[in-house]
C-alpha cells in the first residue's frame, strides 16, 4: 500500500467522517471508531471508548477484598477464570497464604481450559467478521463442551467466582478429568479440520497476509502484549517470563511469529491452543490428591499497609492487579492493568492509511473485549 | 385473433408489476402501529449522530468502476433475447450459435482489457 | 488533528432526568390506521414467529446471546435467529449487558430508529436494575433498561443461561400473540 | 537492570537529585524489582532512558493520598520483555502541580495519562489530546477521588 502524503492537502469537501459506532456487528462490543476517510482510505482513526465503563476500580474502593471477587471475572468475561484466580493469587501474595498442591493443579487446568474457550470464541468471531459463518458454528460447538466441563465444577458458564484466597471452592472428580482428556482428544482432531476449513482459503490469506503489521518497536512503545506481541517476534509470555503458581513445572513453548500481521496473530493463537492442551494433559497426568483449601482459611482479615503488583497471562496479554492496601479490610486502590487497553491504543497508528475493509480484519485479529478496555 | 392481445398481455404485466411494487409499501403504513421518536427520521449510523456532510467529492475510480458495470449490464441485457432463439432455426444443434455468442462477448470484454490497462482497477 | 468529539447529545441522561424526558420524547405511539381484530390476530401470529433481534451486545450477556444463537441452543428453532445489525430492520432489541451512562443516548437513538411494531427484552441483572454494579451513589451505569425505553420481557441472571434467553423469547411470543391494546 | 546499569542510569541522569532513591524492592512481596522516587520534572528524561534500554511502560496509575499527606502519587511501572525486571517509579505531586507528559516517548502513556487526568484531575503538560477518555464528554467530576461518590453521602 503506497502511503498517501497528500492527506493534509485535502479540501474540506473531500474528507468524510464515518462513525464505526458503538452498535456495530464487528466492533466486539461497544467500541466506536471515529474515522476520517478519503474515499475508502482511512486518514485518521480515533477510537472512542467508555461505552462499557462500569467503574470496577471505584467499586474496589468501597467494598472489602472478598466482595470484589465477583467483579474480577466480569472485567474480562472471556478470561473470567484467569482474572478471578489472578486476584486470589495477588491477595495470597500479600498475605503469604500457602496454597495446597491440588488446588494449584486445579487452577492451572481450569485456567488453560478458559484460555482455549476464549481463543475458540475469538476464532469464531474473527471468521464471522471476515464473512465466514460456518467456523463460528464449529468453534461454538467445541466451546460449549468446555463450558459444560467448567459448569460441572464451578456452577457457572462465564462469570466464575471459583477461586478463594488460599485455594478453590469445589474439588474436581474423576469424571471432570476424563471429560477434559476426552475433550482435548476431540479438539486436536478439530484443529486439522479448522486448518483445512480456513487457513488455506485464498480470500482469507488475501485479507490477512501483510495487513495490519505491528512492528516489534511499535508494539513496545504502545505496550502491546499477548498474542499480538508474540506475533511480532517477541516471545514474551508471563507464564514463562514471571512464572506464577506452578507454571514453571510444565514444559510448553511460546508460540511466536515474525511477520506481525493478521495471519501471524491467527497462527499464534491456534498454536497457543495446542500448547494449552499440552499443559492440561501434563497437569491431569500428575495432579496429586489432597486438600483444596488451607487448613484454616482466613475468613475476615485486614491487609497491612503495603502494595502488590501481580501479573498473569490472560488470553489477550499481560493482565496486572496493582493492589494498594492501607491496613483496613477495604483496599485503598486496585488498578487493573488490562491488555486490550494498550492493544487498542496501538490501533491509532496501525489503522492509519489502511482501507476500511481492513479495519474489520485488523480489529478482529487484535481480539478486543470492550468492558476490559473501559473497566 | 384480437390485434391487441399482445398489448393487453403487456398492460396486464405492467399493472401487476406496479401493484406488487406498491402494495408492500402502502399496506404496512396502514396496518403497522405508528411511532415517532426524536431521532426516528435521523440517518442511522451505529446509534450516534452523523458528522459532516455526506455530499463530498470522491475519487473518480468509483465512477469509472460503475461505468464498467453498466456497460456489462447492457451486455447481459442483449443476451436475454438470444436465449429464446438459441439452437433453434436453421443451424439447430450446431456450434454456430455458440461461436456467435462467444464472439459477441469477447468483443465486449475488450472493454475490460482497456479499462485494466488504463488502471481503473488500481485502487490506491 | 485533534478530532472534536461530536457525540454532543445535549442531555446526558441522568437516571432522574430520563423519566421526565422519556414521556416528552415519545411524541406519538398510536394505533394503526386500519385494524381489524382477525387481521391483527393473524399479523401478531406472524410477527411472533419471526422476531428479528438487533445485534446489540453490550457486555457479558452478549456472549450468552451469541451462544444462544450458535449451534447448541439454536435460536433459529423459534424464528428469532436472524440477528440484524441495522436498527432499521430489527423487530426486537435484546439488551445484552450493562447500560453505561455514555451509551444511554445511543440506546434512545436506536430505539427511535427501529420501525414499529417493536419490542424490548432486558437480558441480565444489569438491565433489570443495575445488577452487580449497582450501589448507592454510583456514577457509571443506568440502573435498568426501563429507565430508557419500555421493556417487554425481563430475564434475570448474570449472565442468564441460553435456555433462559430462549424462555424469555417464548414469553415474548406469547405476549405478542395476546395482542396489544393502544390507549385511545 | 544490572548493578552497573543502575549506576549508569544515575550518572546518565547527571544530576543526582533527579532520581532520589533507587533501592531493591522485594519482588516476592510486592512484585517490583526496583523502586525509585523522582521529581515531577525528571520523568521525561528517565522515560527516555528506560526506552533506550529496551523497557516498555507497563502501567501508569495515580494514588489519591490527599487525606493523609496532601499529595497525588503517580506510579509508573517499567518492565522488560527478555527478563522479568519491573521498576516502580513514584512521583509525588501537590494537588495543583502538573507533570510533564511522556506520551511522545512511550506511546502507551497517551491513554494512561488521559485516564489519570480524567479520573483524578492531574494535569499533564504537553499532552496533545488531554480530553475525556472513558466518561461522557461533558462530565465535570473526577470519579476516583476519595471524597467523590462515597456511599455514605448518597442522595
């Protein structure tokens, strides 16, 4: 695409403002892109966010630590389990609570299942944005299987409050483990089906190769993390860089690509699903018996003055809880560092000078969740 | 044979076509409950108000693309009567009709080659 | 060039303002010019079985709405699976998620721009009365969809399961078939 | 950041007081490898050095400490991709004091600063587009201040 340098010289009669607005099928929620167009080419793009702002951080300041638990899985409802358990791990870090072995393994299994279900939903909606209806139905069929498995043990399909400070609430039984192994076997056969259905498609390649390139340097200055960063060649995965919980016991590799375009992000997420399957199998293979909560779980507690920053790898990137405690049982401040917030801020530069049709493909490959951007 | 039978047929066809076009427009206005809100008549653009004029000068490539389409629309129009007489009459069952339509289409598709060379399909 | 934000809807709908304002905005909701009982009965039966929802996912409930539209809990069995992106072609507006103060004017505009007859389903606790994000003196959300537009069916849950959404749509179909009386 | 990198950082800043303290935070407890304190006008220089050394701005947030010692504390967190090294950088501001923007250096700071300005009212000099990010355009309050929107004084 030759960049056009005469954008500034356009008379006012030629630029056209388009609202790719809050209610739009492929804006993954309520994002609004204010586009300044010349013909089909985007001269300038300003994401207008805040349409899903629910004030999680303000709520954190008027309720105690236990009452904030349900909020955590509603910030990013596709990685609800990961956000929920991350909050519990952050508080455990501040209170130095010991988590029993079995609970750690259960946490890894359900987190990776949640990651696969998030990537499956991304895969379906990404193809739906590009016009392919059938992959959406295939991936939701697989995803329902995961929701069944997680529903058995947590009681809810999307917004789990499964973690407690020190462990998890329900124990998993043999049925849960066998269902998970059966699911992974089935999912692996579907991977080849997805590749046959989508990867080789000429139109898909045409719309994704070389489109929406994020260079490693741009990714670093915009703070892009997660699959979008790994697709630009930087193998940064918090499960490897800052192993939390027991992630250092599993051997899995970090899927990376170098092109940094839509197709690279697509491949990175597919590989990540495969890696998550490997982690789950290893976790199921050597999950120990034992308690799932510490002997005397702390019911009412105050956290001494201090602060803690705890980062985890959410399906969309680096997710960090920055908790500042002031000695009472109500947090003084909880800052949620969410990955989509920074990933979306890089769109101002990535979407400039592209076609309107490419915007849909690029936004689909970035995998945004708007309440996570607006918090 | 009533000399006007063809015209009657055509007249009936036109009236029927007109009715089929107008009825779905008029009937809902009568039987649907009426509602007028503040923004009912505003243009729908994802729920927010539109910005700036929509009467702007856009690139000529769109106009040329539309012209090429109209040219080939007419091209297809001429092929409709051909279907009535294709393969009948003097050269039934031969290749002559097929060749003739082939020549007709290839001459017209020269317009595409011309437009291609002129760069109408370059989209930058 | 800093883009001026043109979302300059004069009244940012504070909850208390919304009530008074919604009467004034609803200029005219009247009975059709021609209405025969049998014709209306037939039409309502047809309308009930071909509800076209507007794709308007706000937050978590949108994922359950998509799951309801997908292969396992198929909405197409009830004629409600055709999700229309444009408000001009939608019959029912399903509120799937939290209604923030910033999106309230957008919802008003979309409701005005939908052709009549139209219905509204409030899906999830947030659209009934604010759900988990409601606490005294909060500044971010509109507590309930009925503060903005008249809602026909409420579906509790956070998020409600796809079966609950299907049950809500069946309830709406019953309500449509029962017919609607307009004030004089 | 290795030992000599830290000393390099201090020297390259030239003036000692730009970076008042730089001690080893305990990572196990707080998640930060290094904590440092800076003055409000030193932040662009420090951000530039972090950028040159291959760091990215992970988080920028503000703590409302008006109640106990009358300051806003800005917390910048810089981190690396190749190894885990999180630097916390605190800047204490008087309520009316402004701080220089680093959105030209670390692009991600653009939205972080807009959000902090919107939620707390801290002004960032030199920021091109410092207008509302999450709340409707014409809201006039700063919601995350401690004395705003408390439950006890609900209408």
